[in-house]
C-alpha cells in the first residue's frame, strides 16, 4: 500500500503554528473543524487518564465543507477517506507536524471510484502546501 507520513518541524510554538496554519488553509478553502477539541490532554483527562508532565498533542481535524459536500454527493463511499488530521506535538523543544498521506494507487484500491484518487491526492497536496507555508 502506498502510504507515507509527511514530517515537518518548526521553531513556532504549537499554538502559533496552528493559528498560522488556520490562515494558510483558509487561503486554500480549508478550515480547522475542531478548534475546541484538538487538545488531547483534555480528551484523555476527561476520561480519567493521567498523562506525563508536558504532554502536548493536538489532533487538528481539517475540512473543506464545500469541497467535501460536493465530493460526497458524487459518491458516499469517499467518506471513509475524507477526515484529514494534522498531528502537532512538541519534541526536542520544537513543534513537530505529521500527516498521513494515502497515495493515488492505494486510494484507487480502497474506493471504487475513477475520479476520487486524483481528487484525494490534490487535497493532500494542498494541505502539505498549507503546512509548509505555516512553518
């Protein structure tokens, strides 16, 4: 399966990076969908899980409502690959950024849809460009 993880790091703080990322994604028609629920420390804490000091992981869910709705009206099977998460965390005094990328040939094997693999890859490329600009 042709899958990889996009890796990047920045000197920006997590909060600053995510704020700038929101702006660079907006220029491409995307938005951060989970502003109030991306901090995993709150999620785990809510469920009674104790974390080590300094644990700081954000799972940023991104969405393009118009593009997603149009895509899903074409084929609801696409929904399984539409949620996009950008993972942001601290390591070695830097902000680390990760995003899972499923490439064209794997998307074609997962969803029976002649047009979706190219659309999906284009979305991933746009998100990588937004991330790189926000670094």
